[in-house]
């Protein structure tokens, strides 16, 4: 089934409002996606007809709110091939990764141990591990990438040792677009007795993610990058680990029984959901999953592969340097590039005059920028509402920028 | 003042200094050398200042980054070279107030620099335009030349 972008675009009210007086050309979905009416309406309907706190009131309205919230958990699990029991709602990927840091990792990583990340980390899958290893007297190591932005799998054996307790890596890079062979890394990690945390912030919105196939121990993703609202995200955890782990935050809802000086914990996953959660946002995230399911994971991927190939071809014609894998089957719809003498910030400001939104900067990946030897890149990223016409508008706007600087 | 379009801002103000920056390079000997950057964008400048009494006798910069950051630094060195330090400080503070939208910008004090006001329309770029000026203020302070 192929996708009809004209029909899809009508689902997204944002495109009705001009940007700088021009039709909006939104090429920054890797940062945050736009929201379809179906998701916006679901959140409104929740507030208008189902709103109450969850898991608390013994009245019908609270039961309706709870059903909506737990239905969303079901959907968010289904999206990554997991039962809902393994799904913990968080504020987003960053909070999910930090939750692992303060629970499992805090208990299981000690002095002399090693945590392995990669050279392509987003800061949110780097800083928590810097903080943890510094606090514990452990060592943080970085699996190198090659010049095309692929992980140096040939070095994996050197980087995973008997001291490695945790391997944390992205399924898809937010700068290079690289899709990493996570299952292969997980096999090597498990053979050495290490656990695996997957940052699926970029992958979950765009490619099929299956926690069983990846064989990971933890996986994090965000609602706002996949047509859902901000303020919601998921931490998936293997059930045995979740059962044994200490709670993340303490407060209401995560407890079973409380005495003046101690408490016992609620069952998984509620043990990890302290206080009143972002209920409406979680419900919205569930609606986003349903929206994407209706489009079809395979159709989304096919569409983005075609568009990415087109964009890389057209960008190449402009003389831009493109970072990341050349082979589109190894990458997602995130294309970072630099155009001659036009600094990414200048480029971004200039194309914005044409209603084009691209990202410019270090993309929360400063060590990767250093590895690439550039202070910044421009980045165009694609989603279900983009097509070749958006790329053409970008290329024309870039030609103007190039002209100014020539 | 007529508001510049982005194209005019670039073509009439920024690109000339970006392509042919004034006082680009190291200055040796110098009294103060300061390296500053905008962590968010990666714009960098290293500023060298030499004083003669209370005057800015020599000033030069090294740097890389977007055209607005580098052009503004170039314009800054051209303007304050040879000025008494206290006048250089006044200009820098006046530019900062203009960029913050606190004042219109005084043609008497700023001369051609008034055209930098075109950047105010692009809020994310204001810090690019101010990198050189903020570094100058720090350098004057480090040289013991600032008055409050
Ligand atoms: C690869 C990657 N990891 C983590 C994050 C952080 O996600 P969030 O800001 O939703 O917590 C992002 C988002 O920019 C990302 O691209």
C-alpha cells in the first residue's frame, strides 16, 4: 500500500497556517513531528468526556479515564511488540533513559565496571551514562563509527569485555540516520553478561521496532516525534529486570502499603509511575500509535526510503556534503549536510524565508560533530506528510542562499 | 530607519565583512586574548586587544562560525580600533541594548553599525551578532579598562 501524501497532509492542521507568508515546508520531524487532527481530537475528547485521575476513583468516570490510559499502554506496547505490562509511561526518551540510570544501573554498575555507548549518541543517551560512571568510579567507553557513519562492528569484541555491565546505543542516529544492528550488539553484550539499553527515539516513529527481535533489555521512545503530544514517552523493560529493580521516583500510586517508616511497592509497571502521570498525553500517544498503525509501518518505511533517496540525490546535485550511510537501506529519513561556504545557521535563516523549517546546529550530539570534524550541520528530516515537493522547495531555497554567498 | 529585508541585510551589511573580514588574524604582542563561543551554534571567536594607556590601540580576531557572528566581530574591530576604551565600552553596550530591543540605536554613537539592527528580526541570530561585542566587553574588563 503506498501513501497518499495529499490526503495525509489534510490530517495535519498545522499546514493550514502559512510560515513567513509561504506554505509550510516542515523538514524537522526528527526534532519533533507535527500532530494529526485524530490525535489532537483524542486529547480534547479525553478532557471533555473522560477526564479524571486514573487507578483511584471508584466511580465510572475514573474507570473511563483508567481504561483510556491503559488502552494507550496497550497500544504503545503493541507498537514495539511488547505486552503492556512491560510498558512504563515517562515524560519521554530522556526520562526513560534516566530511569534506567537511577534504578537498574545504579544497582548494578560499580567501581571498575564499564558502560559502552557509541560515537553517535544524542546527549540524552550520553550524559546519564557520564554521570553514572563518574559517580560509580566506572569507565565509559565509546564504540567508534567509520567514515560513513556506520558502527565499527569489527571492534565490538574489543569494546565489550567481561567488565562491561551495560551497552547503550541508538537504533537510529538523529544526525547520520544510521540504523544500527542492535540485535547483533545485544547478542555480544549478553554473551558477556551485559544488559542493553536501546534509544529508539528516532527509530520508533519510522521503522518497525520489535523488542523480541532486538532482544534488548530496555528500550526508550518519545511520543512527540511520532505524531503524539509532548510530555509522554515509554520505557520498555524486560519483566524479570523490572520486577527486581528498585523504584525510580517515590510518591503516590507506586506503592502497595505504606507505614510511617517504610513501604512496599505496587506491581510492575505501576511501581515506576509515581504521582499523577501525564494522563491525557499518554492517551494522545496511544492515539498516535493507532494513527500510524492505520498508515502501516511498512508503507511509512517505503515512503521514507523513496523520499530519502530522492533528497540525497537532489542535495548531491547542489554540491552539498552529506553525512551518514550512502545506502538508504541502512539509514532513516534524516539527512544532515553542509553546503560549501554557507554556514548551517545562515542556511536555516535564509530557507525559513521560504517557509522551510530545517534544523541547524549540533543536534544534541557534540561529540559526534567533533568526530565528523564540523562545528554544525544542516539537517532535513522527513515524515508521512512530506514528499518530493518539499525537497524541491528546499533545494530552490538553497539555491538562493548559495547565490547570495557566491 | 527603513527595515532591511533579509536579503538586504546579508548583501549590504553582512557579506562584505564576512568575505573580507577586517583585522582578522592574531595580534602580537597583545595585552588580552580571550576565546569565547556560542555553545548552541558552535560560533567561535578569539579576540586580541592591545592597549595604549586607556585607548584600544590594536584589536584583531580569529574565528569561525556563521556569517552574522563573523561579520559582526569584524565590524566591531573596525569600529573600536583607536577608540578610548570607555568609548568602546559605550558602543558595545549601546549595541547590546539595541539588540535587546531596549533602544532604537543611536546613529551618532553607532554610525554604520546601526544596520546590525536588521538582525533583531531574527531572534535566534541575535546571540551570533553579539558574540564579538560580548567578548570585547569581557576583554576591556580583563584589561582593567571598564567603568560602570
Ligand atoms: C536519538 C535521540 N535520542 C534521544 C532523544 C531525546 O528525546 P526526548 O527529547 O523526547 O527525551 C532524541 C530527540 O531529539 C533523539 O533524537
